[in-house]
C-alpha cells in the first residue's frame, strides 16, 4: 500500500509543475456552467419547473455535476496506455514491481486530490458570479451515500479506461474509439443535461448501466432528489466494479503477452 | 490563379496517396464528429420533450441549427482543419521554412495539404439532419431561400477558417498557444450547443462580435426560416469583412516576425 501512496504523492507534486494548467482548468469549468445558465435562463423565462427542477435547482445540479466531471480525469489512463503500447514504451509500467492497474489508480487519485481544492474553489466562484441560490441536501446520510457513490464511480471509470487501454494490445489503434467514448460518456453521465429530462423508459434502462451512478445520481442526491435510489445506487455501481475487475483480469491475461515492446 | 489550381490538384493527389498508406482511422473524424452531433440531437430532443421553444426556436429550427453547425464543421474537417491545425507545430519546429521557400502561397499549401476525405460522410450526415430539420419545421423550400442559405454557409465556412488561422497565427508571437486553442475549442463547444438566439447582453457582444462563433450557424438558419433581418445581414457581412482583415494582418505580421526554428 505504501508504494501506491508514494505514487499518488509523486503525481500530486507533479501537478505543481504546471501551474498555468491549473488556473486554466479552473477557468474552463465555466464553459459548462455558462452553457447551462444561458440555455436554462431562456427556457425558465417561460416556465417555473422543468423535469422537477426550478431554475436555481437546475443550476445547482450543473455546479455539482460539472465539479464531479472536472474531477473525473481517468480518460488520460486509456490515452496514455494506447500511446505507450503503440510506441513500445509501455514496458516502463510492466517492469516496475507494482500492479499496473494499481499504479494508474494511484496516479489518478494523486491528480484528483490536487485538483479537488481548485475545482471546489472554482465551483464557489461560479455560484457567486452567476448569483445561484445553491441547493444542497442537508441529510448527512444522503451526503455520505452520494460521496461513496462518487468514489465508486470514479474507480469504475479508472477500471473502464484501464480496460480500454488493454484493448490496444489487441486492436493497436483505439484513439478514434476513445474519442467517441468521451462524447457518449458526456451524454450518459448526465453532464450535458440531467437524465431526468429523458423519457422514463430510457432513464429506467440507464439505471442498469454504471454511468448513471458516476456523476448523475450523486449530483441529484446532493441537490435533494432521488433519495430513494441512494442505497441501491451504491450496490449497483459496486457490482459493476466487480464485473469490470473480472473483465480486466481476463483481458490482461489474454492480451499482455501480445506486447513486444518495440512499438508499431 | 491557374498555378494555384494546379497546386491544389497536386496537394489533393498527394494526400490521397498518403491516406492509402495509413488506412486505419480513415473514417475516424467522421465517427468522432458524427457521434458528437448525434449526442447533440439527443440532448435537444430530451429538452424539447419538456419545453416548446428555446430562444424563440422550435424543435425543427434547432435541428436545422445542429445540422448547419455540423455541415460547417464537416466542410472544415474535409478541407482545411488538419492542415491549419498543424501550423503551430510547424512554426515551433522551424518546418515553416519549407513552406516559405516554395514558389506557392504558404497559407494555401498549409491549408490544403491535409484534406481529409474520411470526413465526407459527415457532410452527407449533416445534409440528412438539415432535411429532417426542414421537414420537422415544415419549411417551404424555394430556390432563392436555398441559394441564400448556401451563400451564408460558404461565408460562415470562411469565417470559421479565419478564426482558426487567427488562433494559430498567435504561435508566431508566443511560445505556446495551447491555452488559446483550448479557449477556441471551449467557445466552439458552447456555440455548437447553443443557438445565437439565446445570447443576450455581454454574451451577445462576445459571441456575435469578439469571438463570432455565435453567428456561424445562426445566420444561415435564420435565412432558411425567414428570420434574417437587414440588420442581421449587415452585421454578419461586417463581421466576416473585419475578421478577413484581421486574419490578413495577423498572418502577414506573423510571417514577418518568423525567425525560423525556435521563433
């Protein structure tokens, strides 16, 4: 465990080298909030509630979900793996005495810990700048459930991206697929619009998928909605983590031996 | 002119030869951007299931907006995006020397040497979205309206191109422009999702005049649905004219400032 803590600490420190990136990352979180503000301000001018949201409830949802979306940076894992497998330098991770998936999970947690404070600060700034009457649930149990779900959701995304990275051993070129995946993930995690706006049949189907629990349900829970789904959500996302771990184990065993370390 | 046409023909031929060598990912840009616009359609279908109008536009007009943005983006991807996008790297590495010393316009060659036929299906997909939008909005299609729409699409493609050149010409003056490109993509993403009709106040000034991504698909759609006022026409023509001037000044200034490798 100590070595993974060291990896996380190293990546946390590494972030300090790119201070301008941190600042710009904070500034660019405004894109999603501005989109929501402009779109929903026009829509709510004619209606008081939409899909169970008031204007400020909707913006609170976007503040929370964009905070989580901003923290979820695991897409870098699959991109890093794909690039290194293609150019033959993935050996760097194979030769060190750590579990490769653990290495990437520790790396991700170091980066997330670093950005946690800055993204939190950015969320505060946007709340004041846009004059949002922020809605946050007061029930401690619901908050705990939402945070647990976010952690599990982030872990699932690390697993998913690690799994996709492994597929590079077999398919060699997966960058196009990764970009398509990023577009779809933005939709199914509810970071563009709340999934509550979709028809009930689609939402019911999405409840079986893990993405529903990555940012959408935690954000809804924290804005005081869908409380009845909290415990079930934790169980479902935990099950998905177990399934994904099994898939990783099988894929790793099968495909890692294809790596010749010379690049394509 | 004839020389330039011959150069363009040769660039297209070379590009096809290159693409035949690297067939993997030939249709990559189509699938990536196609998925982006399909997601857009799904998002606005979900929103319109709960509201009737957004900024005065009904569902059909919004589909037309998405289709038009997709069409402008598709033309950009097919013709000049990959060429223009490589400008900062060429300035940084000094590779720009090769373009300046050739007896052909460096910007012409840079813009057209990486045409991407793999994105052609994206144009077809955009046209399908536009036809669907026109059907949904129950538009009466007349030749004059279609010609005016095509005129605005071509003009907005030019504006799109100029914005890309402006952002990338900054590389002549600064060491890194990664953040400028991030700003460009953030603005594009925002305006791809929001029609110009929802902007007001300071946002309207920013996205109509300073970073005019807000008018790129809005004006063609307005012309198609008959909402194009003389003020809109004058404003759009003025913006394109001013940005053409800015692009020329920046590019020429940049070339003068260029000191080969490490500039």
